[in-house]
């Protein structure tokens, strides 16, 4: 009976130590989420490259800001945004053979995903905002001939990731041009359906 009690006591002490270690590691992990890593790459509304650092042309030099699971067959870009002041337009004037885009809440929840196969005319063009902002943009906004996909979000902050496939090395410059053309900016007054101030 004494050996059983000793085993239980050792198990409880071990579990307590693990529990305390996990609790103490939480603040360090909270500072290393995707939002925080993206903020180290650039300010809000700037499109940043996620991927292998290529300072001297070495594609396998490592990934900046802690993004370690980046597939070298893709060129990835991202931008952080806020819809607090109004909707945000995320778009590219260029096209490429295959791309996917996802919008995430600040906490990392995936809110919306799209690819060139279901996008209007194969273009990346999203207007992101709250339901009220998008209703105003739809009713009062621009009658542009370029089709924009409205995406309603509930929080004020989020981020977009775009992944473009490099099917062959000869296509890399063209895919890179598409990735560099991704724009992340607040919607204009006309796009948002609000009077210019």
C-alpha cells in the first residue's frame, strides 16, 4: 500500500510541475502567433513576403519571422489590416495560373478562403468589412466594372494570406510579379460608399 501511495504522490507532483511549466510558457507563445510574426515583417496595410529568405539567392536559407512551414513551390504574401475606419480592399491587377487567398481573424480563425477557380474572372479582388460597411458600399459605392467579392468579418482586425503556385522554375518570375502586385489598402470613399471628407 505504501508503494502505491508513493507512486500516486510522485505522479501528482510531476503533473503539478508540468502544469506550472505550461502556464509559465503561455505569455511567450502568445507573442509568437501569426499576427505578431507578421507585425515584425511590416506595418498594417503593407504586403509582406512570407517565405524563404533569399539575400544571396539561397532559397533554403530559412524563413523570416518564424514561418517555418513554407512550401518552396509557392510564393506567399500576407498583409495585416483593420476595418475599424472602414472596409479594406485586397486585390491584384495581375493574374497567375493558380492562387489561393485566405482571410483570418487576428486570433488565427479562418474567416474566408477563395481561389482563382471560383474568383470572379480569376482575379483576386476582395472588399472586406463589417456587414454594415459592405451594405453601405453595395448601396452607395462605386459602380466599377471590375468585379469585387464582398467579405463580411465580425472583428476589427485581420490578415490576408495569398499563396501562388510556381509550377515550373521558368514561371517563377511571372508568379513573383503576381505576388508583388497584391495590394492591401483601405477602401476609397467611392468604394466604401461614404462621402469624401
